[in-house]
C-alpha cells in the first residue's frame, strides 16, 4: 500500500509543488494510517521531491507581482507553511512599496496623481488594502505621485 501511496504523491507533485499539509489532506483517505502517510512524506521530503521551502518560493514568484506581503504571508500560512519559511520567502521578494506602486499605476493609470478627494482616496486605499498591502505602504503610495519619493 505504501508504494501506491507514494505513486499517488509523485503524480500530484509532478503536476505542481504541494506543501506537506496539502499532501496529507489529499493522501489521507488512501493511507492505511497516519504512520504510513508520515513515512511516505518523510521519504519524499528527504529525497528532495517535496519541499515546503520550494513551494513557498514558487508561490511567491507567481503571486508577488500583484499582492502585498500581508496577503502573500496569509496565503502561505493557509497552505501550512511554517512561519520561519514564510518570513524567509518574503525577504527574497521585491520591496513591497515598489510592488504597490506598480499595482497602483496599473489600476489607476500610468502616471496616477495623488487622489484629489476623500472618496477617491478611500477607493484607492480599499483597492490596495484588498491586495494585501500594509497600511504604511498604502499611505506612502497615496501620499504623493510615484516619482516624488
């Protein structure tokens, strides 16, 4: 049974990276017990076929361009990535302020000006907050035009 479980795990990993917790969720119904599942996953991890660190890096490469650190960290934690791996992965990404300015410019025009009225400012703040950017980053982006700082 362990060979069938390992084969299923390898098929899943061949499609895309998976966290250990994702594999546990997907393979638990086919496993005879938690010990068997843990042994298979330990073997995959020790052979380098499954890595939470590699998953975090690939996930951030795919998602970092459009989202803030708060959202990216939340997504990684939701997939079962340990806090120290989340912090390490986020330090390897582009500066959050740079990403926020790029997202803001893409949404509100190539050379957006600082919002003129309170309603427009609130709309832009909600947009950036929804993308997971921190309050400090949002404040810095909306304080002035991108080239002013």
